[in-house]
C-alpha cells in the first residue's frame, strides 16, 4: 500500500490487489515505529496520520522475577516522533488507501486475488486474477509481490527461501484492561515463562511465548492450566481469566525468520514479508516493509515513468535493502536463541535479575540502543525529494 501510494504520487499508474473485502485481520502487527512515522512526516501526512486513534509508547519495560526493569527509551531518537504508535493495521491501511485515492494513477481492487504469474519470453508480464467478477488478467510493466510470508506469488515464481529457523512460537490473545492496571507495555519473565502485554487502551493485546511446535501440548493440558500459567506471571489478571474460555480466542502465530536468496526476476520483485519474514521480536515487520517500499519507490519511480524497469534495476532494491534485513534478522535470531528460548526451556535458577539487566539498571543510557536498532533500523530510508514535492492533482 505504501509503495502504491508513492508510485501514484509520481504519476505511475498502479493497481493494488487485496484478496479480502476489507483489511480487518485480528492479531496483525500494529507497531508503527519512529522510522515509519518519519516517512509520514516527509510526505506531509503525519498530522493527519496521528489523528487516527492510536496509543503512544515512549518507553518499554519488563518485569523479571517480580522486578521492573526499563529496557528501551525512545525519547532520544533523532526523529520527529520519539515514540511508537500502536495503531491497528487495518486503520493504517485504510488511512493509506484514502490518501492514495487522491491520486488519479492509483487503483485499489478489493476481493481480488492474484492466482498466477503471466510470463512471456522469460519475463513476468502480469498476473492472472480471481475477483467477484470472475477470472481475468492484469498486464503490467512490473509485478510486486507484497503478499506476506505465505506469499502465493513467491510459490508461483519458485523463489528459493533461506530459512533461519525459530525456536519459538507465540500465542496471541486479548484480555480486557481495567483503569487501575499497570500502564506500561512490556514483557513479564518468571519461572520459565514469557508473557508480553501491549497496552491498547481498553484491552491488553497479549503474547505468550512457547517453544516451537509445543502449542498442541499446551492445548492438551487444558485451558485451566494455561490460565494458571498466565496468572503465575500476571496475577492481577485473576478476575479476567474467564474471558479466555475457548481456545478459539487464542491464536497461534507460527514464528518464521527467513529471506529469499534472490528478491527479483525479470518483471517481478518481492518486498516486505514476502521477501523476508521477520520474527515478532522488536515488532519491526511493518517497518521493514515500509522501508522496502520507500527504497523501491525511490529507485524505480523514474524508470517506471518510461516503461518496464530492467532486471538490474530490480536487483538494486535487494542490494539496497538486504544488508539492513540481514542485520535485523541477526539481532532477532540472537535474542530468540539466547534469551527467549533459554528463558522458557527451564525455570531460572536465580530468582533475581540476570547480570545484563542489572547493568542496564545502572547504565541507563543502554536503554537508548534498542530504539536505535528497532525504532529507526540499520538503514532508515528517506523519501526522494522529487516524490516529496508531488501533491494530489
């Protein structure tokens, strides 16, 4: 959607396909980081964007064996917005769609799914689609695969995926929030369990971290035991455990960390999760995808104005974005393997704070490092000045 907006802003005719009738998908990522907010500022959209209902997070903390620890301080970032905006992804997408529709070159086709790639002489020339009007075809100078970690287009193109593996999965759920609950968004670590609570105002969006492929075992143990696990780390939720009265209210997120060996073929380019599935660690998936979109628009809007971009021009996108992707995934894999997986493999022998967190308590400036890595990223992109100058006609 971001790329469609940017290309339409450059008067490049673009069609965005969405297979569903709306954007509402529960438990999609909703952390809009300072790097993405900076893009909104550069496009002159920030003021309108921040009118969309959202929660503001300036600090992240954790509770480890009953002790509170500050782990991230966003107030020192070199950005116009020194915070994370928690906004439902469907609201973000609806906002972008409404702004993009101001440009004549933009089309959004809902309830339309790309089912196959069209190819001629070794080059992708469009997609076959299924919509409420039946099957059809769309011819294009360039097809962008931005259809997520389970990308149909990625499978159709037989792209090679490098799997970095993940030792964890996550169970997502909603639990109501009361006025006298703690305010802070953060994780709770105790007795070999990790429970992340994201303050969404009227409710908590919660993530219970489990070992890879262990969710069936937890289900077999029954809901009462799972409820007790949650209360062991967040006892103040005692009066709300009845809300989790059905496993249907607890959704499994199968964590993937992978990336394509090659992001492009002639006439075809992958970005976002379709090019590199990110772990939920740091909540950076949306923001890496937005950075990809900005880099793609910056490098391709001019070639697209005159026709189909060359294969080398598509390869330049991977060259630009692969390094920050690899670096971010390396940090995520380290945290998954050395902190999260170890924390849930067995209860901590020491009921106090780990040495690293004791150091962070005394050296508070260390809390500025996670926001730089996850809040801004390893190579934050900026909108090309020529694109910033464009306004709806």
